[in-house]
C-alpha cells in the first residue's frame, strides 16, 4: 500500500513575543522544502479579538 503524502503542514509555537520567537525560528523555517509556505504572527492573547495579526511569506 503506497504511503499517503500530506499536502499541508501546520506548526504552532507560543511565547510572550511573536517577533522574537519568529526571529529564532525563521532560518530553520526557510530551509524547509514546503512551498508555498507562510507564517502567521499573532501579537496578543489567544482570546484578544483585537490582536494584531500579520503574514510573512517564506
């Protein structure tokens, strides 16, 4: 039986500073072979409806 190949991958990371966390993870994320790929940075608490959200294409 052939192995199924997933078409999507989702990684979640949580911390007090989205930008600092992304700065540390960015080199490894850019080396992943998955394309197209992007990162969503959410600046605020999980329940904050007014949290600032931005997208970074890899």
